């Protein structure tokens, strides 16, 4: 396996996990639900977003595009969570 493919897989898996976690945090901070519904929404968002980010890792042409896309989505979700009152 080429080194570029190994890096692409690593970025997709680690970045996908970060996006999934930040989506759960952003949902829990921004939606006016009960605590149990926040947990459920965060888990479901993670189950949907992590595979989508891994697929994005292989859909884009270059490793730079993959890094930029995943970083951009993670930054957007982090900003949404911070605006919702999240304190890391």
C-alpha cells in the first residue's frame, strides 16, 4: 500500500471521529431537548457522519483536499458548539 493511501485512511478515520464528536457536542448545545435526547441525537449524528467522512476521504482527489474538507467541517461544528455555550 502506498504511503499516500495510508495517510488518506488515517486522516479520514481520525478526522471523521473528530467531526462526529463535534457534531454530537454541537447538537447537544444548540437544540432545546432533554439530556437523554441530546445523547441519542449525538450518537446518531456520529453514526451518520463518521462513515460519511471516511467516504469523503476517498471521494476527493488529493490528500490536501481531504484535509481541508474535514478541517473545515470540524471548524464549522466547533464554532457552532462554542456559540451554543460549549466550554472545552
